[in-house]
């Protein structure tokens, strides 16, 4: 007997077409995702390169500023600036300098150390 297509369900008639559409959608989605990822990778690569260049510029600027600060703090430069501003400063005389001895730390005795360890252990 011949089959009548009118008696077949709609799902059976459109099943192969739906499968083909789903396969095309998956492949197309994967392709679009791949292209998008490649674009993001390129964008991030450019951003990294720009930031590395900016970092190198900032490091160079910091080095120049550190060198400038060291030069400004040098005794020769300070003396030159002092003379330029006419501050009338001179080196102190030996009688004007007070020398203060730094107090030494009191050594902890062995018995005091063992007593503190015993107190901690008994808690």
C-alpha cells in the first residue's frame, strides 16, 4: 500500500528540516563566537601593548624625577641654593653641636625569660 503524506504528523514531515536548521544554527553560532573571540584577543593585545608602553614611560619619568631629587638634595646644590637666597647660614661650630648617646637596650636575663615562658605555658 502507498503511504499517504496527509496522514503523517507534522513533526515527521519537518523533522529533517528542523535538524538541518539546528545544525546550521550551531555551526553559525560557533563561527560568530570564534570571530568575536579573535577580535577580543586582538583588542586585548593592543591594550596590553599600550599599557606596557605607558608603564615604560612612567618608569622613565620616575627615574628622571628620582635623579632630579637626588641632585636637589646634594650638599653642593643645597649650599649653592643657600648662597643664592642669601640666608646667612654657616656650618655649626664644634661647641654648638650636642652629641647624645643612644640608650642601649637592656638585656633580658635568662631567669626572666624562662619565667615569662612558664607564665605563658601555665595559661
